[in-house]
C-alpha cells in the first residue's frame, strides 16, 4: 500500500511539472559555503488560517502591476519578501497565509503566481539602481513557485541585487543558486527519478540546507507549505535578518 501511495504521489508531482512545461510554452512569458541535509521529526501541524487584512486582494487576481505598485503605508520593518504560489493558484494557500501573517506583522510581503516573477524582478533591479530597495530581499515559493525561486534569486543576484534568504517548499526540479545569494532552505520530499534539491552554482558563497521532510508521513506535496513548524522557522529567519523601521 505504501508503494502505491508513493507512486500516486510521484505521478501527481510529475503532472504538476508537465503542466508547468505546457504552461511555459503557452504563456511564453552566513558567509561559509556549505550544503546540508536533514531528516528529523518535523511535526504535522498545519498552520491555522489567519484573519485576512482588509486590503488583501482576491489572490487569484494578483498581477505584477499589483505587486509593483503595492501600498507600503503599513510597513514597519525592513525588507521585501516575495512569495510565489504553484500551479493554477490552487495548491499553495499556505503561501497566501504566510504573506498575510507577514503583512500583519509589518512586513512588505507580496504573494503571487510563479508565472509573474520576471517583471517584478525587473522592477527590483531598476529600483536598486536608484537605491530604492529595502533590504534584505527574501524569496519564498511552493512547488512550481519553489522552482522559480532559484531563478528569481539568480536573476537578481546576477544583476547585483543581494538576496539574503530563499525558502522553497518541495520544488519539482533541481535548483541551482549563484552569486549574491546568502542562505537557501529547501523543504523537500525526494522524488524517485528526479533531483529536487538545490545546489551551489558558480559564484555561490552562502549556505544551502536541503531538509528531507519524509520523516513525517503526514507531510505531502500539497500541504508542506502549510506546515506550522516550517512557517514558524521561516518567520524566525525573517525576524533575524530584518529590523524595525
């Protein structure tokens, strides 16, 4: 039975990856170097939905211009946090909850589909040239959003914008990170035939932690980003690298 469940789960994740490839064609659009892996008891807690703040839009309607032109009236901490959902804006509601929680705590946090990071990244690069970016820059993503997190970070890093933290929740392909990226944390469920861990590319001088979450059988591809323990750990890291304005 366990083998059957694993096969079903693996096939579901392959469908996500295949859909991403199809969508791409249709849309066309710490200072020490290190890598570690962990397989500890992680807990099966799922974060409870937070009360939505009044100005939060319907998340399915968020487009790049909404992120680029976002209000910062309630921002009370340094940093810019970008959180990307996965396929069809359906399977990554934990990303939305984290963004809401961050905004409620005074963070400049934006959640959006993995498809829309490029124009947002272009805006960050343009603002960086005008010294208008609030550092640290943080990128998080689930599933296909996890895939794109490495690409988003590399795009910024290769253009001189430092990315302090990347957190991914079960990406479905191999990730590689390069220069100007400080720390990477990848919560993942190993795939049978694909490597969905994150590796150092040329110029990377930070730390990478690939955390195998299979120790807890309750964690799946569709709920890993909702896990309260992982969300709390991500929030703690964010608190460590930001400060009050």
